[in-house]
C-alpha cells in the first residue's frame, strides 16, 4: 500500500537526525531502561505515535528515542541494520514484513513472553499477521483495509447512490461526468479489491500454488480496464505518481470517488472539496455483485529486534503502545482502526465516523497470505496491472507473466495452476 512518506527523523529524548549506523543505541547501555523505536508512519500520524511512546516511557520509568523513518525505505533500512547487529529495539512493521523478518532471524520470538501470550483481546485476522511457523513475532498495532471514498455533495447533486457493483460505477458515469466518476490507482495493492471481489487470489499458500493468473483474476483486471474503456474512470499513465495524482484529484473535487484506506482521511479533509467534513462519505468497495466486494487486510505490528540489549524495556514499550488505552487514543485522534476488540467498546471510538465506517469493512476483509514472500508478490503485479490499465497488455498475457515471475523469483517451490 502507498502512504505519504516522511523522511525527517524525530527523536524524543535525543536530538539529531537518523544515522543508520548509530541506531543500535537503544541497546547500547544494556537493558538499563533505554529503547529506540522506529516509527514508519507519515506526518499526520507520527506526532501522535511519538507522544504516546514518550508518555509510555515516562509512566514506565524508562527512556524512548523515537525516530520516524520513511515507510518506503523502512524495510530495507531495517534489514541492512539488523544484518549488522544494529537497528531499533522496537520497529513498527507493515503486516507483510513480519514473516519475512522472522524467517531472516531478525525478530525476537515473543511466543513465550507475556506480551506474546496476552492475545485473547486481539482480532483474529490482524493477529494472524504476527505468526511465522506457528510462533509469534509481533503484536498488532492497527489494522486497515480499503473502502470506497465518495464526495457526498457530488453524488447527491447527480442523484447517484454510492455504487455497490462495478457495473453501477459504470452506469453512474453518465451523471458524474464520465472519467470524473472514479480514479483508479494503478498500484498492485489497489488491484486487490477487483481480484478479491471476483473470487480470486495471488497464491494459495496451503496448497503451495500460484493462482494469480486464474480466470477470476483475468476477469477482475478486465473489469478495471473496462471502466477506463467506458470513460467511467481515469488513472495515471505514470505509476510512480498514481497515488499522489489520485489524492489530488479527489481532494480537489476533480473526481467523485476513489478507493483508499483510513490513513488517507486526514489528507482528504485538508482538500478544498471537503472544507465541510460531512461531505466525505465512506462505503464498502464495489464488487462483481452487490454485497460481494472485498478488500485486503492491511495494518502494522510492533516487533522487537533480535539481538537487542534492551529486550525487557522494549517489551514494556510494546505492551504499552499496543494496550487498550493507546489504541483508543489512536482511534480517537487519527481515525485508525484498533486491533483490540475491547477498544471498539469505547464510546469515543464508537463515535468516530471513520472507525465506524471502516469497522465492518475490515471485519469482512480478505486476509493476505502471511508468508515470508508476501510482500514480494506486489512488484510483478504492479507492473502487470499498470500495463493492463494503460492498454499495453491484455489481462491474460500480463497475469501469465506475473505467474512466471512468482515461480522464477518469489516462490519457486510453488506450482502454477
């Protein structure tokens, strides 16, 4: 998924910018009560996460150095640092990164620790992302999925209800200005609502099969391309700028609908189209048939670096950051979805319009394959999806190439079929 990146390092308790070779500092003094936390959120979220981390440290009697690292660079930076026995003590990892880092031996096995065993309150799907080979290597922070964002004012003026199927999106185009109806982001993560909604998937991990080029997936990508061909949608020809172009188009009111996650709300509410917050609508993604739309599970987990000399302090920080009080605060202030069941019982969380809109979306979301190679499935698909939307390749040809790339480069032990 694509989030706004933030490259400035923010240190609470220390000053200075992020220096990769110095990031072992959280454990440099042994387990004497100092921990370094790498936060991979963006500028809308980092101040809140940093403040909560500092308050956790103050209450717990230890010191935390929070460094905010660009999401797009964080995984490679972490692997480089961890390989050399350095890096943060606590890392906010995207859910797909956890099994990969666990396989590499870069994460502490939390299975037999208090923070790893206290899992009864967590939602099952986010909790699944913390597992590798039956062991626990993370603690869920936030969960998310993709939903249909729509401009209530534009849809009301056109007499259009939020569409429940892709055919309804196409039909609404006559009233919503043709290509101004919806912006389709040509990134791989945003192809998943089409794929999952058509009954497809990328791999079948239990059977060790590659299914990305299934008939369902071919139909799914042809559905996305069909919206463009019908002049019912627009996209960006340059994949590198697709997300930013989508954000700008929806925020300004240039397009009436987009598909995105809860992290994007803060940016939309800064746009000229949503000076009245009530004009921002959120609904489940459309599907091939009404009520059958499906979107991927996303989110982040807290993990502890293998080899840290501040393991106990790191566990205290993770327990506090993932606690009910912290999750309630994150939901209230940022509109992000808790991973603890009890957090949803809080009146303020229930009253948050973003959380209430996304809660059923996330509950029905499609779990991604929690395998070490899960994150690597996106690069080949990203190229194929962009080529299909640009009309460079037919969906069947493009997806056959993705299947071959998976077998050659990602999961060579899987069969295609």
